[in-house]
């Protein structure tokens, strides 16, 4: 765990010259705030390990099966949360992603089945995934246009799309789940490579790409600038409308990939696939160090946030705790996380003199 | 006073419907000259700078840069012609470094491993250090977000960005308004160094002390017209106040 914290300090610091690094005197509160997701994760793992040993003499941490399960558990909320990270850093929010994921899962199931009639299984699978991601892009484009051109507040615009995507998904699925029969898709959803589930490998590759885009490209840099000061970004010549449009398409497509992987894992598409994941994804982003006011956050932080939630959810099941405690535990972690963020704002310079 | 004016405004008018926000205003800025724009609230200062910075097109009249008539339809075009406006509310992204702010919207890229394009943060940091040194602001924490700096330092970053991109005319809207006294002095000395570099500065302020400390000339607006223009060496606070309130 020792090498991970350096990755969560904001991207500015990782590549900038290190010569006078000692002078970057961050307060204790700022350090805690930046690492909070990892601290939560460490605390949870220690707690669960002690708990497991005391209550039934087993181990939580040393079981590979547990970690596989936690990782698979984390994949879908993480994919949604990655898109959400971009949106939240820009100062927006995307409430529609849960049902866009459901829509994509249904589309993936239908299209894979239909394509399976004409193509071999691997090709049909790829066509199904591609259609799912593209279909997810449609509500993303509408979200983006509503917010960037028609100035609809993100909360309301995406709430409307939440309903539209939900209804469309249920209509497409005729109100039930749509089973898929495709051996390759089933293997993608449940197979392993040297013990690591394929789903986790896909998610890890996706995390790397999205981390690169956010931390190393102009698009990512502009995203942070827009979240901090939209006027400044506009005056600097950044095309805000275009950026916002791309952002919501990106968020929807992340959910689309999540939907396709859902169809792979359960060999079925269901409209309600992503229903509980929306709030989990926002929680992962916030626990991961982003501020809902915009301007801060990172993909690595969000990964930690998603792991915190997955560990709580899986760990409590593992320890035979009634499932309702999961909601309470996740809720408490969110509240503590936001309290730490507020404390950081108060103690770190800059804001208080305005 | 022999050199060609950097910026010349001839008989500029700007109407909003029936409201004449500016009527036949003329203004001249020479290289190395600081011109203060003064006036009460609603006198037309903001309209004047927004017209000069490309936000509003003029209703009539001419703007000339180094003798050539220009028309800008956006702040970007004004900036490309060397007119940079530094707004009171500090147009910085507080969460980014000085370098990232200087290069915001035109970030330099480099290739990692020969193929992967990444932001060239080293170049941004180097440019930031060099620019801030030119303004006599020695900031060591180039990897810290600008929110860690004081108001005066952030003002310097905004000015530094303009200087880096070679702005020849800087329009500064109340650059000292939000600052404490030592910081105000620092900004005043910044303006003096811009002047020494031969740039033209239009300086909007309510603070007559600052105006008298740094300007060569003062143009007083009142209800959309130029109420008077004086060389700073030949006028007094009282006279300027009279011009501002009329009578």
C-alpha cells in the first residue's frame, strides 16, 4: 500500500519538476483528504480481517476468491464511476448513467443474438458490444446537447434522460430480461486468465486509458479548468459547448461498456441492470477525492472509491451481516468523506481570503 | 511622444437600444504609456473595455492598432492582435499550476516513448518560472495550484500569461481592488515594469492614489462621454473628482 498514495496526489504534481518538492508544504488535513479513499480501504480491510478471525477463525484478506469476487463486484460501478468522474470534475453530474447501462445491456443481448444468426460467435459478440456502446452514446449526445446548447442544468437534464432511458430499456426488453446465447460472451463474462477474471482485465485496461486521457491530455486539462472556473476556460479559448457535449457522450459510453459487460457476466440483458449503481458510482467518485463543486478528482481515486464500496458490500456479506447494513456503511463512508473534503477546503489556502 | 500610438480609439460609440453607453469617445495609448480610465459607476468604463477587448462590437467609430484599423468579433481575435484584458475576478483556473494557467487552451504536448502524446509539464513549468521572473515575482512552488497563492500573486499570474503571449496592450480592470495594501504596491510595480518593457496599459481603477502612482494620463468618462483628459503631472485629485461627478 506504500507506493499507491503517490498516485493519488493530484496530477499536477506527479510530472512537475521535483527540485523544490520539500517546499510544497501540504497541511496534514490536505494529505489525509487526498488519500482518504486508500485510508478507508486500509481501515476496512483491517477491520474485516480481525472480524473474520474473531468470529469464525477464517481469513478475509488472504483468500484469492474474496479478491476475485470484490474485483468483479467493483467492475460495473467502476465503469460508470469513471465517466462520472469526468463529469463531476467539470462541475456537472450525470444521473442517467444507471439506466443507460440497462439500455446498453438490453441492446447488447438483442444484437448479439441477432448477429449470432449470421456471424460466428466471436464476431457476433463484438457486434453486440459495439452496438451497446453506440446505443448508449445516443442518450449521451442528447444529454450533452441539452446541457451545452440549451443550458439545461445537468441535474435536471440527465434526470429526464434517466426516465427516458429507463422506459426505452424496459420497452426494448418487453419488460423482462433478455437471455443471450453466445459462448464467447459468456466466456468473457465468467472466464479467467491466470486467475484474473477477464472482466477485471477489461476494466483495468479501460482505467489506464481513461487515467491517461484525464491526466495527460488537453481534454483532461480543460476538464479540470472548466470545473474550477468556466469563465477562465472560455476566455482562454476553450470551446466549452463542444467539451461538455463530448463529456456526456463519454459518460454515457462508459455506462454502455458497463452494460455490455453486464450482459456478458449474466448472459442476459436487463433494463434494471444499472439501477442501484448510479448512486454507488457517485459515491465512488466522491470517496475517491472528487468534489461535487467541480475542479478536483482523479481516476485512481475513483478506483479506490469503487473498491471501498465493493469491499464493504462483499465483506459484509462474507461476514454474514444482514445486507441492509451495507447501505448504512456506505452512507457513513460518503458522509465522512465529504466532511474531510470540507475540512480541507477550510484549512487549505486560497479560498478563505475571498 | 513621437512614436506611433499602440492603440487609438476614434469617436467610438456603443448603444444598447436607446441607451447610449458610449458616445464619441476617443482614446490614445502609446508604447510604454499607462492610461488610467476613471469614472463613476455607469460612466461607461466597462463598456469601453468590453468593446476594446472584443466582447461588444462598436456601434460606430474606429479602433486602430499601430495605425491599422481593426475589427474584432471575439476576445480571441483581440488577443491575437495583442490586446489582452485582465479582469477583476481573476480569470484563472485555481486548481491548476501557474504554467497550466499560462498555457490554458494552448497546452504544449510532447511524445512519451516516441508515440504517446502527453502534456509537456516541464515546458509549462519552465515558461512559468521565466515569465514570473521577468515580472520580478519569484515563485518557487511551480507545481502547486494557484489557489495556494495570494491575491497579488494570482494577479501576477494573469499578467504573466498576457506577457508570455506577447500582449502589447494590457487592459486591467480594477487590478488592485481585491487586494491588501502591500499586494496593491506589488501590482503597481508590476504595471511599472510592463511600462518599462514598452507595453501599453489601460488601467481602470476607483483608487485615485493608485491612478496617480502609476499613470501617465487619465481619461475621465461621465455618462458615456469623455469628460476630460489630463496628464497626471498637470492635474490633482480634486480636479479629477470634479470631472468624474461633473459641474
